[in-house]
C-alpha cells in the first residue's frame, strides 16, 4: 500500500483539484476555496493560487497549482484561472480555464528518470455548488474534454510518443457531508458517454519499428461512497484506525481496442472487444473485497509469429472475486474467492490443428471455482507488501468449503463440491480433513475420441481408465462416474469407502 496515494490515484486527484473538486459547497466563494484547500491538504495535495481577487460577488483565483509529492517523484497540475460566482440563491457557480497542464516527474531508484507533460482542455465546463443542510451538493458537467501528451522524456531524451484522449458528455453529482468527528460522508456518481484514445510510439533508433493503439469505451459509470477521514494517514493501518470506509464501483457498456505495429519479429495486430464490464472494490477496518468481470469478450491476434492469418478467442464472461481480512487477526476470519471463465471459444482454425476431422465436440468451455472458508492473516500485507515475497504463505487456512467447482470442455464435464478443515501439526505441512464429491460426465467418450484422432495413445488411455475405475464408480446417467474422496484425521485417503493410503 503506498504511503500516501498511489501515483494513478494521485494523478486523478490532482486533475480533479483543477476541474472537478467534489462538493465543497457553501454560501460564499471564499469558504468554498478554503474548504478545497482543507480537503486536498488532508489528502497530501498542496492547492494554492498565486493571485486571489474579489469583485462584488465574484472570487477569481489566478495561476492555480495543485502538487502531489510521492516517494519517487511529483505531479503538478496548473490552471490559469478559477472563477467562483455567488449567485444569491444559496449556490456558487464555478468555472475553470478551458486549458490546464499536468506535469509528472518520476525518479525511480532502479530506472531512468521520466518526465511527462500533458494538456487537458475542457470546453463548456460548469460546476454548481449548493448548501444541502447536512453538507453540500454539487453537479459538474463537461460536454467535451481532451487530454494530450505534449512531451515524454526518458533520461533527458524526448521520445517520439503521442497520446490523445477525448471524453464526451462527462457528468458528476456528489453529496459531501459535514465533518463529524474528523470524518466526512461522501457519495460521488460520474458518467462519461464516450471515451476514446489514440497512442503511437516509434523506436528512436529504428523508425520502421513502431506501435499504434486506439480504443473506445462507451457508457462509463463510476460511483464512490463512504466515510473518509479529514486527514489521510500515511499507512493503511492509520487510515483504518481513523475510520476509513469506502466502496468503489466502475461499469461500462462496451469497449474496443486495436493495436498494430512492426518490430524485429515482423508486423503484428491485436484487436479486442467487450460487451460490458464491471469492477467493485470495498474496504473497512476489517475486510477488503474486490470483484471484476468482463462480458462478451473477443480477442483476435495476427502476426509473423502466428502460423495462421488470424487467431480468435472468445468468452461469454470472465470474472474474479476475492474477500479477505484487512489486517492480521488472532482468530480465523471469513474469506472467499471465486474465478469464472464461462463460454470460452476458439475459432475453427485452431480446432483444425489437432482435430481436422471435427470429431471433438466444440461446445464452449467453462472453468468455475467458488471457495469460502476461514483463515488467519499472518502478515500485514496491506501495509507491507514485501511480506508476500518471503516464499512463505501469509495466510493460514483454518477451513475451506468448495461451494462449486466445474470444468467442462470437448464434451466432458467435471464438477464437485466439498469441505475441509486443516490441522497444523507443523507449519509447513498442514493436514487436511474432510471430503470432496466429484462427478464426471462424458469422460470415457472423450478418451475414445482422443485415441481416435491420435492425440492419446491407446495404452495411456487404458491407464487412465484403470485409474478412474480405482477412484470412481458408475453414476446414474450414461458415461457418468462419481467419487467421494475423503481425507482422514490420520492423514489417510479414502476413495468411495476404499482406503487408498
């Protein structure tokens, strides 16, 4: 966990300081500006204006600068002017200079220094801030915004790199509660109708070697809500102790990306598309939860290293979820994890490599794993990521339930469920105690087909059948096998009531 803000989060926060500061509303512009400085200051962001002038009901801030400092560099955003107008109806109208600049300076210990200069343009931006009684409400709209890379410099050498992004119909609404006990309740909702980008880069020593990328994301939605401390702690533990609770949700309705290029190995092209996706993240003093999914995926590859004109892979859905304790605990705490690869397909050009006669069923493949249980977190991985590098697991599993397990492909399907507890007679060799129930459909048929097309020798198929006969018994349907595998207290293994060890 970064000691203050991750570079990406800091970058967005810095830009926000000049364009979309969330909900710091009050009846006067001076108090709005003061609150901005307090909130961003509490997040480690210095927000200052070189000039500050007042004319009747209008406060004008000139040469506004926001600076984020992190261990190996800085980010600096500049806007020429911010204008705050008290409209006499309890609201403040805020407008920003259409163009602002962002400078990133990184000096990593084990890499060359990097400099990036970007320019953001926002046409027709308008923010309205109102007093909501229990806090402040605001709305912010930008019909069109662009972000362009002016310079990308590595170790003092400007590289031939370009980046241009466009954002259409950005809208944001928020409610920021009054500070209570050093905490603020905040809820922010954002939408962007269309986001597009284009990126190019050349090899400075070989201009024939280059890469180009472009993409579009539609229907982007983001929601942030939670309770935030007035002063962000330097470590995750400090933030937890201060009462930090937050939840983040990101969704989109579709995305397309295309990458082309040429290099030492020849030309290549990659294109991908998604029909939608989502990411959710939540944390509080006890737990961290993350979930990601992408739907309707398609990936196409072509290039000199690929022995086909185009290779295409698809998926109905790819998802992953993880929930675990946020800090070490003396007693086991609940955890869960899940992985889903559903509806995986490959084009016939790949199938024809090993099954030219089309004997194998080409149904979409699936891999689903859903686990839950209890475990102790032995190391403070949120504050010390290095704890993951020692080679020893930072988690001691007390019990695990296999809620769902499924693997299906080429006409066969293996499914199962079960539960185990773990006894730690020695730290390096936990002893599992419990059982798993397995069900295999179409297994013998798959072996027959693999032998028929020459992918599996007959003697190896016979050995696999013998092994299945030892561990499984016929099920209720055609070409179905079932098995219960038990792990006993004395370290033994029992398959369908027969002791195997």
